[in-house]
C-alpha cells in the first residue's frame, strides 16, 4: 500500500520536509498569532528508507485529552527511519489552542468549539473550521492510514475501544491495533475527521482510551504505552516495521448507546462495574442524588451490552454523559488472521 500516484522520495507536510531515511519537523499553517508570527499545527514526518504506507497519528483533537500527544511522542522515540518502510506523519496536538488551555475546544472560538464536529472545515470559516480545513487538506495529500486518538477527557474514563467505519480497509486497520483492542464500535460518518478520509478511500479509525482521571504517573504511563504498542503493531501489520504482529482472534462488534443524565446532581457509579464485560439489561450502573442524599435517578443498562466508559466527574447536569454503553450485535472472527487450530 502506498499513497496513490506517489513516487517514493521527499515527503512534505506543511513546512515539514523529510527525505527517505530522515526526520523532518515543521507545521501546517493556520493563520497567524496576535504578534504577527505564523500559527501552525506542529508536525513531525518520519520518512522510511523504502516505500510503504503513510500513517498519520493524530492527537489532541480535543485539548483535554493528553493521551494522544504523549503516546505519539513516545512512539517517535522508537522509530529508526533507516529501518522503516513508508512514513509516519505525527501530529501530537491537532487543536493547539485547546491543548494549551486544557479544554475540549478552543476557548476563544465559541461558534465552532468542537473540532471533531466541523470537518472538513472551511478556509474562510470560524477559527476551528480553518484548523479542520488545513488539517484535512494536508492529510488528503499524503495519507493511507489514519489513527486519531481520543479519551474521556476531563469528565470520563474509556477503556480500549475503536470506532471504525464499516469498510474493509477501516476494519483491517482496527484489527491491526492488536490484542488490547477487542471492542469495535461502528463509526457513522458525520462531521468528524474519519468522514472525509473514508470518502477519499483512506483507512481511518478513532481509538478511545483513558481520561484525565488516569493521568497520575503510573496510570498515564500504562495507558500511553498501550497506545504506543498498538501503533507499532499497526506498522508491523502493514510491513512498515519488521517484527511479529499480534492480533485478537475475536472482536465484540456493535454500536454506541448514549446514556445521559435526566437530573442534575451527584453522580456515583456502581463500584462493581467492570469495563468491557457484558452486563444484562437493567443492570444498575450508578445513581444520581441531590444534596440531601435522595436518589433522583437510578441509571440502568438499556439492554444487554458492555460498559466501555463511565463519567468520572461526580457533578453532573441534566443531559450530560454518564455512561458510554455498547450494544453488542455479535462477535466477529473475520477481521484478522485466522484463529490457530
């Protein structure tokens, strides 16, 4: 696999340039700062010595999700371009202003706050729409595979979960993430980054793992190492790196069901809940209480399925997420290599 029409040689993404066997640093221009200097999305290009796929790793589409930036930078420390095929285009933080503020979106853009809801953006739109347009335009010029990293941010924790569009290329990429990722949810193409990529024939997935509740040193290190290990497994799967490829042999497959709070109050999840394990319909997931201690709502599983994310911020408002629930449609065994006999 290689970008259509590409001749292996110099790769340029914005101002970042790398020739075979080299690493280049630069950025995707997105206007200017108040001081008149260029504003940009930082980019690192690791260009392998031999032809191969171009893999994009995108972090911090939401600025309160630090797992992408550190896991991507951690991965770059493992790469030796002279021993690689293809290229990695690393974007540790797509939404630089949001990441600097530690908020989901750019706090100065109240009209198009959520970057993951405005793709493909517009070159003449709101500030966040311009970031989306610059980012996707650069990707469409040289991308075969794309992994965009998300987490629960400042309000939730999510266990390893992949959102993959239902195309063979996207499902293969999902399977290539390896044995830590047995749960795949359907991704319905809307206004996130995967939509324009899939429409252009690319393989693109969103992966979810972590949350700011798990950014103390040991937990943050564990989560980011899990992500980094998976990116490297993807590279081995597509022949970009030598080595043994690890795979799941079965995947739970289904779609997300949003469970939202019907009351404002104190959210406390059931301590016995196990992420990624099936629970029957009407299993109690937690309670919302008022400040007198009275239960306002008992939150239950809407059907048989799995809890893959829970709210970790105890204060909750009506309409807020309290649970990321997966309705499992079945178990798939056809995404990776055949199971051993």
